[in-house]
């Protein structure tokens, strides 16, 4: 697992491993990154389905309860097919844009 921290945002890149192993590693590393906005890059997974995105629901909900953004980045799952409860975008740039918008909303108590 590779972490790229810039300011209060951390991008998490995964090695070429199974989704279940990646989630296990992410949960293990979570205490180190829990105070940052998180962008989870899933580009190295060649086969990813909308159901796989649900595997991130628990950690996403936990993170958002702390008023921090949690964004998954993949171009393997269409936005329309992704579960509404988890934020999924196709590019890292869009993930940063989502974090900026959510930060504005939090500051305005929207």
C-alpha cells in the first residue's frame, strides 16, 4: 500500500493484490490516515464490479461520520452503477474536486 499525502488529503494506491487483501491492509493502516480526506485509487484492479464497491461501505461511512471525505477512484465501474452511499469518480482530479466541494459544504453546514 502506497500513501501520497498532500496537505490534509491522502491518496492510497494499492499493490497488485486481491480486493479482500487490499481492504484488510487499508483497515490495518486506517489509524494512520483517519484524520485526512481519503482518495482510494483502484486503477490497478483489472476486474471491478459495482458490488465490489460495497466492500468499502463500512469504512466510507465511518470516515464520513468524522466529517472527512472518502472517495474511490476507478474507471471500471460507471458512476450510475455505483452504490449511492459510496462516492465513486473516474479520475484523481475529480476526487480532489469532490473533496473541495464537500469541504465547502461542511464549512457552510450544508
